C-alpha cells in the first residue's frame, strides 16, 4: 500500500513531501498523516490544499519520487526530473496507461516499487518537441482537408 511505501521511505532516511491529486481519497491522506505523525516537520511535509500547489517545487527538489501509476501526466512530469521514479500501482488501470507505463519502464526512468529504494540515473524525458511536432502535423492535416475557402479563415 502507498502508506507502507511512505513509511519505508522514511525508514530509509528520506524526507517526505506528499501532495494529493484531486482524485486522492480523503481516507488515504488521513492514513498517511497518521502513519507519519511521529516524523518531525522538517522530514515530512504533507500539503493540505491551502495556497498554491507546491507540486512543481516538490518535483524540482526530489531525490526520488513515488507517483501513482493511474496518472499519465504525473508519471511523465516526474520522469522529466531525472530523479528515480517509482510507481505505486493501485488496482484497475487501462490498456492505454499500461502501454505508457511499459514504455516508461523500458526507458529506464521508471520502476515499480518492489520493497526497497535504489538510486539510478537516466536522461530526463522531455517530449516537448515530439508533442509540438505532432500537434503541428495534425493541424496541417486538418487544414489540408478543409475546402479552400475554409482554409483562409484559419
């Protein structure tokens, strides 16, 4: 469970920075708070939703990241840091996410958490150019499929 992974990280000497997503169950956040209550504040920060989301700053300062595997965005953002990324895989999933996770694991940026934290390196993943090229390709294909009069309006 995610609580066990967080406790394992604390026992391994990591300081923890935890931020929920909009889909994170309230019960899970409460279980994390209770399990980590004995850690001093300088070793455990759990964002309570007040103020600006510190997620980007957390990623920038992390030595290691544990991310839930049900969000392609969160996994991709974590893999852009160069820090080791571990997956917590809740039940369920979809074929699309499974394919994405397989590719991320094959890239060496992401690993499934198997009970212990390790350190490894990889080239941070930056798909910005690939995404921009695909958007431009699709835009041009759509534009080419329009009648000439409609093309001018775009």
